[in-house]
């Protein structure tokens, strides 16, 4: 009995020592932490955070002035944001700014601004009252997924794509890529198969947005279309076919996505308004009045005016031998006049029914070396091709992508990291 009691006491003593040691360790850790925090400045103090969502009409100046910033600080911060973070405008309903101050009525000492889901700009005020700016990218976990689908009877590419689980934004992008090669109105048939490989961006295990389209494949009537996204050694990014030829053409066959062809190129057509045979030197796309008309390619506006047949029209000269013409516009885009340089996809005007027209549509012409050609069938030049070095790199990369596609095919739940 006595012995047992002793053992018990010894055990208690051991426990007491252990607990004491534990407490001492905790105290030591706490001391170290508080010491460390103290050396990092005012972070340990309770802070007040105000989050301001940018709404329409807000300017940086107004938002900062509301938070009590002086005109001098506002000016310094605006300059810093532009120079160090590339931020010059705020996006309403999208951007938010966090203002951090030590107490409710103290001045702001820190600001955090996110100009997009993957970028963070931090502005801090030092003891002398000077502001400093630091911009950094938020790390993303990029996963590459693969989706394949098939056109069913009566489907549009969009419907079939959504059934295959491809997000709308990616589909729109793919549509744009393929629009250089295909006529989505007449080249779509039941039984055609397609696939898309694209990126999904995750943060802390949750999907935030979609990334780039890595590869596209479409079983088209005129042969399979396959495109790979590739970064050249000079940093520029483009899409290339299997052999490394530029897949993006200098002109689009269908400037307006998803627009139905209502009248094709035909040099002996009976004119709907005039009633007699007259060449239709372009393609008509049905679209409602006011639909933006994008330039089919980069170039310079060489004519903008009105004539009885075309109504309001714009003519653009592209790379030397090509010109495009857009007719029946309801109005021209602001800032687009003769001599204006436009980029591919830039809005140059809006669909209408001016001139000799039976209803709102875009009449689109491609003129090659002064002669009208059929936009749907003309062989269009590629924007860029690869040099020998890049071509070799591309072919190696293409094999990697093809292998990945093989692994991912029929496994929609899988992803890889390229
Ligand atoms: Zn026409």
C-alpha cells in the first residue's frame, strides 16, 4: 500500500514537472512571438478595416478623399499605382479597395487593392508619411482539362459545347479561333466531333476562373482543324496547326460571330431589291440593328461614307493585297474615320439597313488585289509563322500536348499540369 502511494506521488510529481515545463515552453513561445511582432511594427495593434467596392462614377481621387487622404497623397498614390502596378483606371462593380487604419479615427496606413483575381497591390505608409507600393501576383494552381463533344442533329456549336461541359467563355474563345477557318452556319453537321483542352485556375482548392485554351480540334467538312497555343521565343503567343503553320488568319471569314448567312457570294444573283440579275460580291449576315461590327483584320480605314447601294459603309485595307468592306451600317463607331488604324476585332460600326437593303444585316466583302473574292472559300494568309528554332520547339511541345490529350481523353474528371 505504502509503496503504491509513493509511486502515485512520484507520478503526480512527474506530471507536475511536465505541466510546468509545458507552461514554461508556452510562455517562451509567446514571448518570442510578441517580441517578433513588436519588431514588425504596429501589426499587433487591433486594426480597423474598411472595404470599399468601386461603383460607376467613382474615381480614385474621390474614393481616397472620402477616406481622408490629402490631395498630395492622392496624387502620389495615383502616380505610384500607374507606375508600379500598371493600374490607371478603376473598374466599377469589380474592383474593391481595403483601407486599414490603426483605430477608427486614425489615418489610413495601409491599402490593399486587387486589380483582378490574380494580382494584389499593397500600399503602405511609413513613419515619415511617405507611401510605398508593392504589386505581386497571387499564386494560382493551374490545371489543364480536356473536354470532347459531338454535334447532334439541329445543334449549334454552342449547344454541343455546353453539353460537353465546356464553359461559355471558353466556347466563345474557341468559336473566335475557329471562325478563321470555318463557317459555323454552313459547316456544322450532326456527327462532327470536337475537343478542347483548356486551363482552369484554382486557389486554395477552389476554382476561380478559366485560363487559356491550349488546344482545339474540330472535325470540319473541309478537313480536320487542329490548333495549338504556343509561345514563341520572342514571347509572343499564337495558335499553330500540327505542322507549326500559323493558324490565325489575317482576316476572318465571318466578322460577326454566330450570325446566320442569309445570302452568299454569287456573281449571278437576282437582286432582292432591284429584281434583276446582279452580282452579289459579298456575303450577307443577318444581325439585328445596332450589333457591333468588328474589323475582320488589322488594317487602316481607307473609306468611310455613304452610297446608294451600300448605304453607310467602311472599307479597310489590310496587309497589302487585301481589303474588306462592310455595308448597310446604321452608324459608324466613334473615332473610326479615314486613316484610322484598327486592330482585328475592333468595332468599326453597327449593323443597320441603310442603302439598298431589305432588312438589317451586314454585307461583307473581301477584295484581293482589287478583285472580289468569296469570303467563305478564299485561302487566307496566316498572321505569323514560326522560324526554324521555334518550329523545332513547337513540334516537341505539340508531342507533349498530344500525349496529355491521350491521357485525358474519356476521363473528364482528370486534370494534368503542363
Ligand atoms: Zn449583300
